[in-house]
């Protein structure tokens, strides 16, 4: 019988509604002595079963919930079923499993496996654990992934700061099979994209922007395009392929731009250039010389990882948009991306509107977008909907 975690009176409703995070403040007491990573039953103050989860006293999320069926262990059969369900969405519904494809296989809370992300890049998988209980079960989970997806190798990526928050002691490296080759690439919407699983940002590439890149590319033929925070090419590669007159990608990481240049060459794109410099400073320099673009894409990394950092993040987004509007030609298109989950779509739109008013420009929002469909949002955990993309015209 699993140890019990008893919820405080009147605090159980979110968990009956299948929200997977039980913070310390919702817990009345723990019955038994569960080790960190152990299975526990979450029960109401009246001792009624709610869900089965994994315990971690070191984490702010002290129980992560996975199964709402009583007496159902979190064993290999459980993980097999969860992964199978995630794979069916990507293969049977979304039809993403083409040759050399890149897509998200498991998206943590959105696939009801809170604390784990799995991406597929051609014949390789990357796995990232942000929950101690799943990290402890990594061999079992990798076995299940291999059974379903038949990869040549599985590579572990760690998230900065998560070790301290969760008590996870892991290092990036090969978990199973062959190491990924230096020339590993995927096909995405007709583009050949090189990815670096060992050193690239996130798990190697920003798969979540796939559909947004394709949508924005349709607005770029014949245009002057600026892709700020371009990483390995991103929106800029799509714009160049779509026939932009010229494209400039700016990023502060030279290794990322090395990949970007490789990607441009691999796709025979001569109408794109890249500058390695602090993005804010580079935009300021271009404003000073009155440079203009017809399309400006802002796709910065996450600016805030906790609520205390949100005010500074808002200042950063505001400054970026102030500079972007000065660089944007009349009737130009502004693409505003925000992957900071603590900032809502309405917050981003309010900020854009305020900056446009300050700049004395009329602005029309004509498209609101989110991540690609392999990054779904769990109805029971709307926090999993983190990416915002607002497309507007500044007159």
C-alpha cells in the first residue's frame, strides 16, 4: 500500500479536476515515510482517493500526479500506455512521422506525463526530465520509448537550474544507443535543418515554432526581413526560401549562427546574412542609422522563470518592441513571440498596443497563434500553453 499525502480541507478540487501539481501549501500531512521519487496516493481530508503520484519533498511541487485510477501502479505498463497515447497523436492524427522528421513526442503535462519532454530528430530522441520521480525511472522510460519509436540513440538533455529545484543529479549525455552524428539534420516544411542535440538550445531546436515560421514566410516574398534572436536560422530561413528580397538574422550565440549559416548553405539560400551581437545593442545601432525592414520578427528566449522576474521581463519585451517599431517601415509586419509562460496573450497584446501608441503608429493585430500541434495544451493544466505569437501591421 502506497504512503498517503492528505490534502488540506477545501483544497482538493483542482486535483479531482486532474491538475497534476500538488504544491506544499495544499498538503495537510504525509502518512508514511515516502522517499523522494516514491509513489504516493493523494487523498482528500476525508480519506477519499484522488490520484496516484510521485513524491518529492525537495520540490515546490511536492507531488506530481499521473493516474486517477485507484490501485493502479506507476509501472512499465502505465508508462507504455501513456507514451503510446502520445505517439498516436503525432503519428495517426498529426501525421508528423515522415522521413527525417523533427517533432515533439511527449510534452510533459500536455501528455499527462508531467516532468518529461521527448523530442524526435530523424532517428534520434532527446529526453529531458524536470521531475525527480521520472528521472529515477529513466531506464524503464527509455526502454518504453525505444519500443514505440525504434530510435538509433537516445540523448539526455538537462534544464538549467532544475537540479537544484528538484534534487536531480544528471548530466547531458547519451542514455542509450548510438551518439548523434555531427551532421544530424531534419526536414521541416521543405527545408533541411541541421540540429545539435549535444549543445543546442532547449533539446536541440525550436520545434514549437514550426507552423508559425511557415505562416510568417507567406508574408515575406520581396520583403526586407529582420529575424531577431534567430538561433539556427528560424524564421529567417523560411523567409529567405519564400523569396524575401533580403533577410538579416541576429543572435548573440556564434555556435547558433554557425548552424544557421550551415542551414542557409544546405538550402542554397543566398539572400540571408547573419550578425553575431547582443540583439538589443544591434537593434539600437540599426535604429541610429535609420535602417528599415518590411517584416520584423521578435523571437526572444524566455525572459522570466518565476513570478518575481516578470516585471523585468515586461521591461525587456517593451524595449524590444520600441526598437522594432522604429525599424519597421510603413505598413510593415511585426511578429511578436513570447515563450514566457507567466506572461499571458492579453499581457503581450497590451504591451504591443501601448508601445504602438507611444510611437504614434496605428497597429492592427491580424493573427494570434500558438505552438505547433505537437505541443498541445492539456485542458486540465492550461499552464502548458506557454507560447504566444502575435502578427500585426504597423501603419
